C-alpha cells in the first residue's frame, strides 16, 4: 500500500511509520514538527515538513495516490480546558481542512486517531463502541466532532473511514530508537519510569480512595506497537468492508499501583510516590470492551503491562 501518515514524527505515528516500512509499504509523512521529532525518521520514507492544512498536502496525496492515517493533533486534555481555541483550531478546523484535501485528492481510506475521551464519564464499563459519547473536555469535543464529520462525509462522498479510539497508548520500541517524548509529559508510565530513574523527584498519584480493588484508578494500557498493528488491520479491513468505530484496549486494565509496582519490578528501583487528592473528571475505571476490533479487524493487543513497562524502562534509561 501507499500510505500517508500525518503526525508521523510523533510518539504513536513514528511507531506506525516503522511498522509500515517494515511490512514493505510506501510511506509518506506529513508533520510540522510542532511536537514531533525529526530524528525518528527512518531511511527510505518521504518526509514533508508541512502543516496538515497546507494545500501542498493535497498535491502530495494526488501525486502519491495514498491512503491516509491521521495522527497529527494536539493531545493535552488540561491545555484544551485552559486554551480551547488551540484545540478547535488545530484539531477540529485543521482536521476538516485535511479532510478537504482527502476528498479533493480522491483518497479512498482514512483512519482517524480518536480517543476514549469521546465517551466522557462512563455510564458503564467496559466501554463498548455504542456507549454514549459525552466528552467532558474540549480535547474530546474536537475528536468527537471529527468523528461526526467522517460519518457525514462517508455517507455523502466515496470515502471509507475507521475511527480508532485508543484508551492509553504506552511502551516504546528501544531497538528502533523510538519512545514517548512529550513535552510536557502527562502520561503515567513515562512519569513513573522517570521518577524511578531519578529524572524527577516524585510522582503524585491523584487519589487512593476510589472504588477499585487497591483504591487507585484503573486504565487500559495498550502497547504502542499493538496500536500501530491495529491501524494496518483497519486499512486492510476497509478494502472490503464498511466504515466503523473501534475501541482499542485490552478489556481489563491496570491500576496506578499496579503500574508503579511493574516499574519497580522492571527497573529494580523504588518509586517515590506522593499521594494527592482526587482530580476532578477522573473516572475510577476506564476500560475498553475489546470485542469488535477482535471480531472485525482480527486484532487484539499481544503485549502485557510488564512488556509495556519494560520497553519504556529501556527506552528512558538509554544513554
Ligand atoms: N498518546 C495517547 O495515549 C493517545 C491516546 C488516545 C488518542 N491519541 C491520539 O493519537 C494521536 C497521536 O498522539 P501522540 O501521543 O503520538 O502525539 P504526539 O504529540 O507525540 O504526535 C503528534 C504529531 O503530530 C504533529 N502535528 C501536530 N499538529 C500538526 C499539524 N497541524 N500539521 C502537521 N503535523 C502536526 C506533531 O509535530 C507530532 O509529530 C493524536 O491524534 C492523539 O489525539 C493518543
């Protein structure tokens, strides 16, 4: 396949690019490097340093006759609450501009990086694809709005799409020099690993009195390489099947305490934990119902929490 990856220099996109390149697909990357890293680029891929809104992206799509995987986005929930215009402009308006390029260039298949944030506070868990979508922050609002645009466009135009709602992406691919490098980092596993490595003093855990077995929040961590595999499975699926929404998770989940213990096990070093108050808007459990992706895409995560943490540990402790 010929595939265009927007955001291919970011955390998940860079893993995607490796998976595609290794499988022999022809890859074009569009990334403005606003949060991405050029040093993730492997040889043999075409890289265009462009904003997804740039009309040159449409020309690239036409010239290369690609399918599109769309990762490029702002991703910080807290920032989206403080400064929502960034998210409506750079996620929603830019996403709609990209979809214009997709339609104008005659791209047939489009895969959106969506998120569990489209569901808001869960009414039931595990969360299936048909769970009501009621985001509680602008980040989730903008992803849901893009999903809605895809539904309408898919009905009106010759475009097939898959919206993949990831729960928590985690882990690294140290052998390929890839790992999680967000600035600021807000995700649990890199923060716990950095604490164990002494790169930061402590990790604050928000709440230990939740109605969960050990009192800390439970989230559904999926290895970033498993997520990349799901995108490839979705592109293949769309060749012969209808558009759809897929929740990508393990179906079980791990607590914050379990993550900390896994990091201590992987690194053989204690983690300095500060116990803080609960944060507003943090549901006790966020876990995906994982059946649809398994049944229709033939996809399920293969890597365990220990493998996720071990890969993150090796990547963060590189010299
Ligand atoms: N990381 C997670 O746990 C998680 C969970 C759910 C969903 N997602 C979604 O996955 C996608 C990738 O997340 P990530 O963690 O890899 O983020 P990231 O910040 O590491 O990567 C985003 C990439 O997109 C590029 N980019 C941003 N805006 C752009 C624009 N307008 N034009 C061109 N390039 C642009 C950045 O330079 C960066 O390389 C996002 O859409 C995010 O919403 C991530």
